C-alpha cells in the first residue's frame, strides 16, 4: 500500500506548470485551468476539517483575505474530506467565532488533487494531506512551494511576505535578500559578464559590498 502511494504521488516543482484538475468545492465545481484567470493563486491543503491546528490556519487565511485580494491573489483550500464535512465545518467556525471561510475549499475525497500536488506524503499520513502551499502565478506556473507536517501550523506573515517578494521581484527584475519586506532595499542581480561586472563596480548604488552584492532602493 505504502509503495503504491509513493509511486503515484507526484511532487510538482518550482517552474512546473500547475497540474490541471476538476474538483467540487464549497463554491461550486471548478476547472483549475479556468480558475482565477489573470490572478495569482495560493492553493493550500490542510489535513482535516474539525481539527484544531487546521481551524487556526483556515481562520488565519480568512482573516487576512483582504491582504491577498490586495495582491491580486485568490485563495483555494483543500482537504481529503467530503463536501458535507466542509460545509458543516465552515458553518461551525462561523457560528463559534464569526470567522467565515469565504474562498473555495476543494473536497478531495478521492485524493486525486492531493496526489497530483504531492500533498499526500505516506510516511507522514496515508489518509490526510500535509500542510502544503503552492504559489501559482497568473500563467499558472508554480513559483514557490511549502510543505509543513501535520503537527506544525504555517506562518501567515511569511506566506504574504513571500507572495509579495515574488511579485516585486517579477515587476522589477531584482532579487530579494534575507528577511526582505516591503520598503526594504532589493538586490541587483549578480553580473553575467565583464561589462555588467564593471557597471556594478562603477554604478551609484545605495549599498555595495562588492560587485556581486549590490542593493538599491525601489
Ligand atoms: C490539527 O489540525 O490539529 C491536526 C490535524 C491532523 C493531525 C494532527 C493535527
């Protein structure tokens, strides 16, 4: 059984096209290739409805949804649960805490999507998805992947920071240093030839350690 699951569990990588699928969600049926056209997508999985860590994480996504909206990003969750369990959980959390999960949650009861995205990691659990986060750009290319185990919740600040770092990097052709956050200096890409190296040496930059580590303000 374990060997079988390992063989069919694909691990999409950074730079891959996001695998397409059709699924039932709390917001109706979707075809992923047609979902959230021209937007970034955060596709994330949680192990199970009606569990404590998952409830804190889903609530975190819901409470920060306006920040994802501001970054032109749609949220879509997933777990290996039925649509009935999803609906009951969404309603239960709303009644208990007032937090409403106002984004689609995939009911992946046949594990089809979990397997396509490497969310089912049998040495962690054979029946529950790990805590995965796929950052997918408007061309449906996978740009960043996070996998967390069942017993540790994710960090919403880091998910938003990494999303914004990807977008600012794309928009400006720069790279982001350790702990970069909005407003910080960014890294000028290292030179690819001698002319570019000389330009880094002579150029007027905000911060220069050496020709290969140059920062500028945006
Ligand atoms: C939780 O969300 O609390 C949880 C779910 C599955 C396994 C362990 C913890």
